[in-house]
C-alpha cells in the first residue's frame, strides 16, 4: 500500500450501536473489512471522529435541535471509537465537528494530491462529504465500497452512485480489489 493512505471515517459508538438513532445495521460487516485494510496499510492509517462541537449559532444549531440525542458533551462515550477501531492507527484520531473530514488538517497528514482510500460510516453522509471535498482538493480517492456502512442499504447504494459519477478523481472498489 506504498504511498496510499487509509482514512477510516468515524468508527464510533454513535454509528455502531444498534440502539443509536444513527446506528448503521451494516457497521459490523464493514468493520471486518476495515480491519483487513488497516492491516495492509500498516502505519498509513488515519481514523477520524465526528465530534458535537460545532457552533450552535450556525445551521448546526438547527441540526442539533433535530437530533437532540447527539447534543452531548464530546466526552460522552457515544463519541468514543468502537473497540475494534481503537488500535487501527498509531496516530491520534482526527476529531472534527464536520460531516466531511477532508480539510487542511487531513491534507497536512496525508499530503497534497495524496492517494487515499476511504472506509467507514456513514456512506451517505460523512464518507460522501469527505470524498467530494477530497476530490475537489485534488486527492486521488478510492472508496472501499464494502468497507463502508450506510444508514440503510438504499442510502448506501445512492451515495455510491453519486460518488461513482466523479471518475477519475473518485474510484469505487471493493476491499479485495484494493488489497491486490
């Protein structure tokens, strides 16, 4: 996996717990593939976390009004990484209050024009937002389609369809193909 980075987007309790309003029914299956990818990428793995620290005077205030269960302190265990994700990377997690994780912080770690493989949750929110921003910034993006978990099968498929409209900047591939 020389030169490429694996970015594991938001493998947190809030997206994994079956009783969470944001829990993906496909999280465990995606996590199995994420672990395989992380093993292959070795030290070039970065894990992100979504944190509820956005300014409530912006549209994020409306967002948290719509999702009050998530309006908790960032230290709440709901925002912790799931146990299987805690040791995927030796780097500290990149914690951001945004859906998309691509920005100056991430680019500083992986490099301008980097080759990144995206995996994680939710395909139809944070993965999609990250992929589009990364492509706009000039990164070479591969989405590990079977290492992502959507909010529903339909939303996962819709997000993959949208990202599939952006070749050659965004490429869709399954884990086995990425590992070849």
